[in-house]
């Protein structure tokens, strides 16, 4: 049991390091729209989105399916960790401007 | 205007339900409205500060300052809710007895008012900072939408407060003897849900990397984004696709609170001052 949990920790650390080894995916928010608004990631592998908010005001990267709520202030950036995802589509939005700020992560 | 109404309503409900439960849990305790008002006031003030320094906060801890902050205040609320429940389990019977004796001043329960005002403060702070950032964003765009924002925001606030009041008065219709059990149960689930939410923030901040696989998915039944989903999320910590760590935190919190509530001596024997009173009775 102890060995198993130790293995789990080591495996998790290895996974964590591998996720940092990858360059973050750059996404920009301008005029309350995401570019790109479709983000492709590899399934079953954690990834990182670097969100640059080019607007004057803050917005919140919000996705219940990704389990992420992250406020990014105006003219600022935010690192968003995306957990390892099963293949599928995961919509997200800028909660404060949901009419235009819509996007989707596709894991494949 | 509609977007302001919806977002304010949503956030006010999420904080308001917690305030409603706290108010019902402290029914009959003197000075409780002062404690709750203090909690709400501190929460609003804190929300403005958090909103104003959102950029600076996010920049801390290699970009994970926001996640750490959220996890910390949630866990603070969890410990305060736990303390309240354990204290009430110890003093609940004494309190019920004193409540029945007409004119008898209820002293117990005042002690955990501070804990509950912290909980109220945390709830208002979390939801409030989102409202402030959102409304500020609309205001900054200026001009035509500003008046609509005030109307929408005001209506959202009223509607949210009305639903919260409904929750409170609904709970008060429960007979006094049962009310304690119901509010204890609600507070336990509230704490468990907050603990699970704190785990998500720790995961998103990169501090908790194991048991992240989804255990089950009920998004086909209730979407977390729907009104029902949001209410259940606030009240009992509903998650449409919980992962292992979330479930462990949820179950562990319930287990911890139940065990602590069973373990404490009943009747408030922890305070020597209350002993003479027992002789009088």
C-alpha cells in the first residue's frame, strides 16, 4: 500500500514535470473575444494555457467542465492549468462578457 | 441590463443562501444580526480590495496567487463551520432548554458568532469580488449601458436577496427542536462542498496533482451551469464530474465533523463558569 502510494506520488510528480516541459498555449482576449477560440490539446495529458487579456477590464476564464475559474485583470496575463482531459469538447467563456467571449477546448 | 441582472442575481444567491443558513442556525442567539452584518460588511469591503488588486493577487506564487487565496479562505470557512457545529453539538441541548425557559437569556452560541461572521464574510468576499469586477467592467465601457447596469444590478440584488430570505424563513418553519439538526446537517454539507472546492483551487494552482481523474459524470442529469446545478453546488457542493481528490475531501470533511460532534461532551462541560448554572436548574 505504502509502495503504491509512493509510486502514485512519483508518477504524479513525473506527470507534473512533463506538463511544465511543454510550452503554454497562448490565447489572447481582445474586444472580449478569445483568439484562438478553439484550443486543441492532447487527450489524457495536462496542458497550460497562458491567457493574455488585452482588454482594459478584467474577465474571468470560466468553465465548469474544465473546473476552472480564473480572473485575469485587464492588460495582464494568467496561467491556466488544464488537467489531463478525456477526449471531448470542453466549452469555456469569459464570464463577464459571456455574449462574445466564448471558446472551446478540444481534447483529442 | 439583463446580463447585469443575471450575474448579480447569481452571485447574490450563492452568498445569500449561506447567509440564510447561518441566520437560521443562530436563531435565538443574541447579537447575531450584529455579527452577520459585520460579516457582510467586511465581505463587501474585502471584495472591493480583492477586485482592485486582482492583477497583483494573480501574480503571486508563480501566477497561482488567486488559487492559493481562494483555497485558503475556503478552508478557513470550512474550519469555522466545523467549529460551529462541534460547539453547537456540545451546547445544543443546553440551548434548547434555555430557549424553552421563557425570558431566560441564551448565552451559549454567542461564542461561535465570530466563526459564523467569518463564514459570511468569506462567502460575500468570494461572490462579491466577481460582482465588483463585472460591474466595473461595464462601467468602464461607459455611456449608454451604465444606467442599465445600475437597474439590472439593483434588480439582481433584490431578487437574490428575496430567494435568500425565502431560504431563511423556510428554515424557520421547522420546529425549534428539529431546526438544530437540520441546520447542523446543512452546515456539514456546506463545509464539505467548500472543502471540495478548495481542492479544485489547489489542483488548478498546481499543488495537488494526484487523484485528478474524473470518477463519475452526471452532467447529462444536472449541468453545473444551470440554476439547479448552481444552487446544489452552493448548498451541498454538487459537482457534475467530481475527481478523486474532490470526493476524498468531501467525504473526509463530513466524517471529521460527524466524529467531532459525537466525541465532544454534551451540555457544555468544557466551560467551568457554566457549572453553577447547572445547579440552579
